[in-house]
C-alpha cells in the first residue's frame, strides 16, 4: 500500500503546482490587459463617456441623497479623520516651509493690500459699527467685574503714584525750608552733630 | 533670632503737614458747602421770616464750627490720621507715641486755632524745633510722625 499512497501524494502535489501556475499566468494576463486598456485611448474615452453620462449623474445624486453621506460624516467624526489629517499635515515641515514662503511672497503682500483696500472691509466695519450687537458686547465687557476691577486697581495705583510724588516733593521742600530757617537764626541743622563743650 | 531695634520716629515738616491740612480743609469745606447749599434751597422755598433766617444762619455757623472740630478731633483721637494725613502718610500722636485722648484732641484743635491767629506764625516753630513741633503741638504735648511705606 505504501508505494500507492506515495504516488497518490506526488500526483496531488503536481496537480496543485499546475493549478497555481495556471492561476498566476491568468492573473498576469488580466493585469496586462487592464494596463493596456488604461493606457489606451479606448479606456480614456470609456471613462469620459461613463462620467458624462446621465447614469453617472444619477448614481452620484442617489449616493448623496441616501444615507451614505450621513454614514461617512459619522465615521469621519468617529475615527477622528480630520484631526489625523490636520495633525499629519500641520506637522509636516515641508508644508510649513511652503506656507512661510507663500506668506513672504510679494503676491501674498499684493493680495493682502487688495483685501485691505477693498470696499468689502469698509462695508464690514461700517455694518459692524452700525449694528447694536457690537455695542451690547462692548457694554457687557465694560460692565464685567474683571474690567471694572482692573480699572479701579489702575485708578488707585495712579492716585497712589501721584500722592507718592507729592509726598517726595513735599519732604524735599521741608528739608530745604528748614535748612533756610535754621541758617537765618544761626542754628545748626537738625541732623548736625552737637557742638563739643 | 534678635528683634531689630526700634526705629527713631521721623517727624514731619511744615510743607507736608500744610498739604495734609489743606486736603482736610477742602474736605470739610466741600461737605459743609453741599449741606449748606441744600439747606439754603430748602429754606428759600419755605418763606421763613427775616429773623428766623438770621437765627438759622447763626445756627449754621455754630454747626460748621462743631462739624470742623468734630472732624479733626474724631480722626485724631481714633486713628490719629485725618484723610489728609492718610494721604501724606502722617500720624498725630502724643510725645510718647500713644494715641490722643478726645480731650487732648479738642485741646490740640483749640491750640491750632491759636497758632493760626497771629498770621500763622504759630506754625513756624515747626521749622526750627528739633521734633518739628508747632505751637499747638507744644501746647498739647503732641508730635506728627511719618509712617513708613508698607
């Protein structure tokens, strides 16, 4: 029985090898055909026709109308896609260099000048000042305890500073007047050592 | 650890004390003026007789004197500092550093008026006295010392 079993096993292995080789050849042929199709004018034309067809518009419309968008949005939030993207992009030194170069460029300066000189900014400021909301915000901020406390502290500090200046000057004037008075009546200055007997 | 020796008091001079007194005088006068104007307006609308108005004027004068005396004596005998003294960082105390009694504070105020009467010459002794005392300080046994900054 043993020679028969060995022959059977050998035959099975040979069959597996032959199947695997045939599958590999079929895969290579399919990929080659796909590459040829993608590189050909026919492939480009086919894609153009599909994308410009009503069917493509209908498919996209249906996809946007259905639950797909909600599902994508949920997954974007769930897997922190934006944070990962932003983190990856913002940490990229190449991007930083490119941004700095773009901001330093004369084109960026011209663009900023155009924006600042445009009527849009003037109009936005005019509307902001004309609206009541801004003044409500200003009033809220001005009446907030933090602001009033800061103003009070600053006022007290200023008054203290003025009083300190007056005190220093008055004490100088005291010393000067006293020296003059003592000189007039021929008395020694108050801080002079007493005369020896 | 030894305690630091007590610092000798710094006696305050004429200009500093004059500024403090001017501030106090302004406070006393402004408050008296506001009250006087308010009462005057009320009296003018009530149509009092001439004699009654004279009596009210005399009462107002007495009230002003009482208010002025009370202002100074209460501050001197409690904290030792009027608002003007506080501004200039001064303190009125007895020669041994103790606070003034109400009686001594009233006496000091009377002595201050006496010192002011002969064209303020009673204050000039501040310039030559070793402890910078005015005539009223000598009479009341008080000194005016400066307070160090906290």
